[in-house]
């Protein structure tokens, strides 16, 4: 008789995927059969969304279980990456269920300050044109200011890190004005610039330029002097030393400054749109607060969180692709 193949224990991630599917399925049952204390629209759509997430978790769990039974578990795959997010999907299922129970089912949280998940779905469906145009406007404004500030900060940082003369004049100015909050310049920006859009671009660029300049300067100044000596021995000119030695070696520090600048610029973007711009997510938040439309406010906050997280993820992907040649030298 042949020797039977020993069974592998079910991995922890597959178990968590099953728990996530069960949690979403239980949440859908709670939404369907536990009556609301008020008539909230889009309850059926919430049930459908929960069932879809339950099916997704179940399919990923089955795919992970089949992969574990038929292939080498030591080889990472896309299924493994999806299974790595299952604890978050489980926590999200439990959080949404508790949120719905405290609002729509029990109304322990006072209205209108707290709304159930159905209210957010209603905002995304019924107020999509206004919210979507606000997202587009904010992305355009952020792109203008962030790119302008990143380029300016990069040039200033390289200049300070490379030239002693430039460092003598710009370093004190950077240390004096850089730590000031960009929002402190709001009155002057709206006075000197011809429009609220240009003033907001200036404030976002200012918020981005300081961390990018400081980290770029630090990266250029920290380049190993042996790199310059070897390049000079081979006849390199100053332009080659800057473009092909100093800047590539300083790029990891530059990207740290870009990450910091993106977070700060996003905060300044919302404040600037609240103060003077007539569109955008900041304006949408202020409009929702003025009309006590708290469900619209929460929907906009969720969109802002996803937008900022998505932009940071894209910047990480760009960093990983651009600096792939340094992966053996750096901790990623």
C-alpha cells in the first residue's frame, strides 16, 4: 500500500478569511432582519454590499486553501497578498456591524450628529455630482501646488547641499521661515495673490517645499565623499557630480521629504478650500457643516482619507520603481 500524503494544517490566514466571510454574512443578516428604529433608505443596498464582501472573503479563503493544498506555500503570490488583508476585512465587518447597531438599530448615538452606514451610501448615490466635482477640483489644486513646491524644494535643497555660498544665504532663511505653519500665511496670501486659487496653490507649494528642501539638502550633504573623489579621478565635471552622483545618492532622502510634504500639503489644501476657494473637499466639508448634513461630512471625510492614502500608495510605487537599483543597499 502506498504511503498517504500528510495533511497540511489550514493556515491562519485562511481561517481569518473564513471568519471575515462569516462576519460580513452575519452583518448582512442583522441588517436584513433586525428592524431599524427609523426609515433609513438604501438598507437593501447595504445588505447587498455586505453579501458581496462576504463572498469576496469566502472566495479568497477557498483560493488560499486550494493553493496551500496543491502548491508550495513558501512562494508568495497575489492570493497571499490579498489574504494578508483579511484581518482588516474582519475588523471592518465587526466595526460596521457595531456602528449600524448603535445608530440605525438602537439609536444610542444622537441624531443628526451620528448617521448609520446607509446614510453614507445615500450621500454617494444622491450627491455624487457635487462630491465628485469637489474631488476633481481638490486633486487639480493639490497637483498644482504639490508639483510646484516639490520642484522648488528640490532645487533649493540641492543648491544648499552642494554650494557653500548658496547655503550661507538660504540656510538661515530656510531655518527662520520654514518651521512657520503654512496656514499662518493665509491673510498675506489672499491679499497679494489675485485669486483664491492662486493663493491656495502658493500655500500648498509652501507646505511642500520646506520638507522636500530640508531632506534633499540632508541627502546631498550626506553623500559619501569617496564617490566624488572617484568621479573626479575619472575626469567628471561639476555638472556630472551633481546630476549623476549627488542627486541619485540623495534620492531616498528626497522621497522621504516628498512623503512628508504630501501629508502637510493635503492638510493645507483642506484649510485653504475652507477659507476662500468655492469648490473642493474643504468647501464641501464647510457646506455640510453649515447645513448640519453630518452624513455628507462623514462621507467627505472618508473620501479624503481614501484619496490621501491612495496618493501616498502611488508615490510609494513610484519610489520603488525608480529606486529599484538601490534595493540591495537600503532597507525598504
